[in-house]
């Protein structure tokens, strides 16, 4: 420090006096004396207390303070100091202020405000007195306030609402957010200039309903002094729906300072609510329409099934006592026509169930091999009548016992076989079952129906499974009304499977249903996964090719095959192609059933042979209608209001050897139910009291009178076929539900199940 600086410092200390330095050391603010070049001569004790630095660090290095200033702030601080230094003549000696950041000993950043005053003697500048105060907290509050205002302004600009503030008289707008121009179509400036523009925005019909201070409309409180207005405005030639909420603002003394409010564009919400209400109404109407549709179909099904029950029932009664084969054949025509109508009704009802969501797929134990044999037996007469060969092929790997929906599988196969026979004039129809993949838990089977019929054009293949195309002239002429194939596709897909078809005009068609089946636990299955090859679209054209293909399957032992004469590229699994015969004569060694034959692997051959005799007994109309089912010496109460149905039930039951009592009213059934009958056959649609209520009362009588012995079986015989109808029957205590028309064999099986002790012979 040179002599001049020492002299100036000494003189400045004298001017300030010892009391100043004593007070400075007691303050939380940092006091310091600076030289003309702003180096520090002296610094108070707060420098150590507040920021952690030793006084010696300043004394040893007068420019040390500058090193504490944040690098980003140094140039700005130096520039301010230089400006103050240059102003040597300053009569007013106003303090200068500057804020900057310093770093404490512990590394913490602090904001400080330095207030600089000149030390002068007779207008001669001796140095500078700085009071440095920690303003970190104040700065934070100030920054927050400024940030909050910036944040509010940005929100007001971007939000889908308008903020406004009005005076206590509700005459002037004190503030309107910039979003007013975007939302209301008017600038804040226009509202400031003329507040009446606000009312001009609002639809005239809504103005009278506005609740504002001074208006004639009573202002109910929405909450504690908070009000709401809803109104419409016109913007860009569109009606917009607005909601306004506002409230008073009071001073601390309780005086009203003004009002603040927000206006929100509710148009999207209003339109959405209207749409939701419209959709809800449409949903209700659709549900009501579905209920009405279901009710209509239920009634229609009941009304159609009732006369069909009479036709089929009487045909069976007459066939059992037919005097000649010709007479039986004529009755079979009536029976087959009735079954066709019944099949169409069932298809329509199934479609209705699918559309209304009342359709379910059951998982029950299923003897697949027996089911397929029954399908073959059922359609053998129709195939024989047309001179067709009906064939069946069963692979060794196919499990006979699976879990699935027996009724739906039978429908799938029956519909496909029926269509194939209907549109095949010569050649064969083949039903094949192969295994594509098999594990311990599941087997994926391919059920295929193949024919040598008229074929389908390629551009029509997609239409035969379409509901919208089911009445197309081609579909109607070539595959009936089309509902059966629509149902086949729906059933297969509901079971988790898929269906495909290939066809060639004049050559034939090939339908493949790939369906996964859960395996029953009655068979021993290996854990090995047996994966069959993908469907090969190249036909096997020679015996040599067949032998090469069969070499891939050492377990296969196809009994016989016929030479394939067709040139059609019909799609089929490789291992079954060798077993296909295209001529109408049966292959050598094949097993006949009427004019059908069965190809089988050696593993299942004996099982099939055991059933051939039974199948032969079912291949003619006369055999089906005249077979002796046995005698059931049971007392049966028939509850039926239709006179024709009464007569049919009596005749069929008396043919079985039953003692029959018929009543036409439910109250009579309730009165006589416990008169020693072995079983009750109960109609549902009875007058006055239905069969469900009658069953409930009968069960109550059983409980109340403590009837000894087994519970009386009650079987519903009804034309109501929907799932909810069946559920209602079971809920009141019925034991089984049989749909009308009831086949003779089915009725016998029902009686055999529930009155086994009364079966004399079978």
C-alpha cells in the first residue's frame, strides 16, 4: 500500500470515528471501507460470522472480495464500480446500489445487496463505504412474485377460459385476460373502452337470465358469495356455450374492492354430453329392440315348433305301425320336410342368440368318434338316395374323447355334410378327421368335408360366410339361404378355431375347420407334441407320389385308397390325400354303411367295426322309425294345453308301455302331482299359470308334505328354446328341458334316465 493510500485510509478512519467501527462489528450486515480502486481497507466481523471467511484473508489480499463474486456477475459489478469511481464530483452523494451473488466458505450461493457511499472531505474523495446485506430471502420472494405473475399471465393467455376483474360498481373492467380475443372474439382493449360490449356478445334470449349486481334477476348463492351464469355467444357463425363464475373481492377492512371472474368455453363438454345422451338413448332403444326381437323370435319359434311337433310326432307314431315300406317312405318325406323347416328355425334362433349376446359355448365331455359316426349314419339315406358314396376317414392320432360343445360340433358337421350332399350329383362326400397338433392338455383337430359337387366360383368364396350376402342369388342357389354356413363360421370362431374353403367349378369343394379341443382325462396321453405338416396345396398326382408322402408317417396305416382321377387342386392334409377315392365305387376293403364306407387306421379299426352293426340299423327311414326301443312301465303325467300335442304325447308314451294321464291346466297338475306318478312332462306356455310357476308350487308341496321316497322328476317339454327360458326352468326345480318337437328316440332316452327302475326291456 503506497503512502498516499495509507494517508487516505487514515483520514477516512478519523472521519468515521471509533464508534462507527464498534457498531459495524455488531451488525449482521458487512461493513467495509474501500479504496479508490475498490480494494478493501477494512471489513467488519460479520464477514466471518455470516459467510465463514477469516478477516486475515481480506487483509492479506485486498482484491480477495472480487474473487468471491460469481463469475457471471463480475463484469457487471466492475462496470458499476468504475462508473462510481469516475464520478469524483458528486455534491448529493446519493448511495449507489447493486445486487450480485457471492460464494460462501461452505460453497453456498448468496445474493447480496451492496450500498456504496462516497467518503469525502471538502469535496475530496477519500474512498468508499460499502454496506453489504444478505438479500437471498428477499430476492427469492421477489423472484417468486415476479415468476407467479409471469406464470399467471401465461396461464391466462393459454387457458381455455377468460379471466376478468371489475370494479366495485361493476361498471368498468380493470383486467381482461388476452385469451378473450381467442375465446370470445373480442379484444380486452374493446372491453376496457366500452364494457357494454360484453352484453352485446351474449345471445339476446340469454341476457335476461344473467345474474349480475344490479340486475333484476335474483342472485342465489352458488357457494359462499359465488355466482354462476350460463349463456351462448355467436363466434365465427357458430354457437358457443359459455359458463361464467364470479365472486366479490374484499379488502382487509371488509370493504368491497371489486369482482373477479372466469368465463369457460363449455362447447366441447356440452356437445359431448348431448352426444352421450343421444348414444345412451340409442343404446336403450337398441336394447329394447333386442329384447323385442328376442321376444318375437321366442314367440315365433314357439309358434312354429308347436305345429312341427304335431307333424313330426304323428309321422313317428304312424311310422311305428306302418303297413308297408311305401307308406313309411311317404311319411319320411313329411318328416324330412319338417326337419328342414325346424333346421331353418333353429338357424334363425341361433343367429338371434349370437347377435343379442345370449350365445355360449359349452365345455362338456364329448365322444367325437361316436358323434361323427352318428352324423354319417344320419345322412347316409340322403346320400344313398342320390347315388353318392358317403365316406369317413379317421386318423390314428385323433383322440376320441375330448371336451367341447356336442351340439355345436354336430351342427357344424351336419350343416357342412348336408350342403355337400345337396349340391353333389355324383361322386362322393367325405368327412375326414385329422390331428394337426397334440399335447397332454389339448389337441388341434382338422374336420374336413370334401365333395365332388358343382363347386363355387373363386370370387364368391368370401360371400358364402357373410351375413350380408346370405341372400345373394348365387349363395342362395348354391348353398341354400346361407344361414347354415354363417353359423358354421361363427361356431368355429367362438371355439377359438378357423374355417377355410377351396373350390373349383365342376370339380368340388373342400371345407376345413381347424378347432382346438381340450382333452379328457380318460385317455393316457404322452407329453410329446405331435405336429402335423401344414396343408399342402399341391395335389398328389400319382401312386409313387403317394408312397413318398406316406413315408413321412410311420405310424399311419391307412387300410386302402383308390386311385385319384380328379385333376382339381383340392386342398387336404398330405397324409390323407392317399386315402381319398374319387370314383363312386367304394375302395377295396373299406367298410360299408348303406352306401357309405369308412377309412380308418389300424389303431381305431376294431372300435369302428364294433359300431358298424348299430349304424346299419339306422340307415333307412323304416329302421329309424320302427326300431323297438323297449318298454317303460311308468305312470306319466303330461301337462299340455294343445289338444294335438296331447294326442301325440299319449300315443308315443303308450307305445312305450306307459300309463298316461293328461291335464291341460297348471292348477290341475299341481293338484294331481303327488298322486303316485313316476314323472311329469310339463309344458311351459300354459294359460293362467305357466309351467314354471306350477313346478315351483309342486316343489313347495313336496317340501311341505314331507313326501317319502325320491324327488318327483319334472321334465320341461317346451317350444321356448332360449337360454334364459332354460335357466328359469332349472331355477324352480325342473330336472331337464327338452325342446319341441321331441323325437321318439329322444323321448325314450329321457324317460330311461329319470325312471330307470321302470324300464322293463330295451
